[in-house]
């Protein structure tokens, strides 16, 4: 997902604001002000991303190159941290930095071109099962059936309101798909340069505690490390920076996954929050989330093992409210994403 990077720690670090420099050196803050950019600074990795419009330039202390728009390398003398805490570059490197912002910026906006909805389980794998005796009637709920109904409804709403987007449902009927097949479907999608995609897996919950109830949205823990960039897909020049590029994209995917999860949680809170409680945002390295090379979340729509929630999940009205809440969250995320990429 190549677009203006959003992070939790944004503006200039105090360490970068020190102004004293040696002859022949240029303070990085001076360069940022000169090009009219915004700095996103990672104090742990000592890495900065400078955004102006749709142009992004990445630099890192001790690394002898600049990375433009996450795909073009410019060799420079490595940025250095001085004893006073300031980060500086040589005057020649400063000229190279400024020149990257002098190039015409891309005209196309960033868009979410593909949305993948993955109903969990299916076929020989029923998922969680809730069995209840309610008012003398036996009620059996299988997760695979509930999540398929919800997923189909979400897809229909997406297709109706975003007809220009590629909406993929990993299974449209009661068939079994291995976890590897689900992520393979997602990772096989080819994107154009200004396009991005998101992945959402939908599940139902269960607990030995029959009082447990509510909905929740999961994302991959930020500390989990995965390979997003395959060095074999890069040209010879880019292969030298594959680990750094992978780290940058991984941070971006984590931030976007959290933002996506929050929008979905808020959407569900609006439509079913009065009858089913929100259990909040959660972190876990689920297989489909950690192996989808894009922002990805996993939604738990409710507990089939809770008698009262099972009665709700057994009604078309409640399932439609769930799907509407999920759709509203997706739509809000898409609008915010595409607006920020203008």
C-alpha cells in the first residue's frame, strides 16, 4: 500500500529540532521546511518519512540512500546524528533530497481497488457450534452458516455502493477452504501503482462461559514480524533495501489495520450496540491475518454459545444489522483512505 503514511507519532521530535550544524552540513529540519513537507519520525529506528502531497521520501540515520515513493532509490551520504541530537546530511545529500520534491508529483489519487471478504470455515469445517433448548425448541447454530450470510450481505452492499471496485468473496457457498487457500486468493491479486486492497475475515465466537457475549475486531499485533516484500520481486537496486522497505510497509499495514478495525467496530456499535456489547479491539496473530500481505482484520460477530445472543443470531434482522454495521465501517475507512490520498 503505497500512499502517504499515517502513524501515531507524527510531527518533529525534539531531538531533530536542534539547529547547530557544522560547515558543509544541513539540518534535516531545514530541508523539511524548505520543501514544505511533514515529518513522520520513528525515534526507535531513527527513520523519517517526509510527505508533501502524494510525494514521500524516506531517510534513516546511518543508511546511505533516500527512498522516493517507496520504490525509487537515490544514493546519498548517510544522514548522521550529531552530539547535540540533531540529524544532519551533507550539502550534496541535501541537494539530492530537495530535488526529489522538485519532480512532478503523480496525478492519480490513491484508491482502495480491491476488498476481500472471507467467511470463516465451511464445508466439513462447521466452526463453532451453539446448541440450546429455548422455550422447548432445540436451536443449533453453526458458525459457517452465520458468517456466510453476513459476508454475502456485506458483499452485496459493497457492490451496490462501490461498483468500480473489485469485491472478492473467498467462498460463496458451503465449501471447505484451507487457510492457505484463503490468503492465496488475497495475495494473488495484482494492483496498479496507485491502488491498495484490504482483507477482512468474518467469524462467530464461542466460550465455555455461556454468559460471554458481544462482538470484537482483531488485528495483527504490531510487534509481529512478517515478510511482505519478496526480494525476488524487486530489481537489483531495490534488493539492497528489501529489509528496510519491508519494515516500512509492515508499519503502514499495521497502522491501516488498526484504523480499519476501529471503523468496523464503530459501525457495528451503531447498528447492534444496544443489544450486543462491544468487546473492543483485540490483537492476535491469526493465520489469515498474519499471512495476508495487506491491511487485514478478523471480525467476531457474536457468541453462538450464549443463549440470548444465539436467539439474536438466529434472526435475519440481527444478521442484517451486523452486516450493515460492518459495511458502514468499511465504507468509512475507504472514504477516509481515499480522501487522505488526494
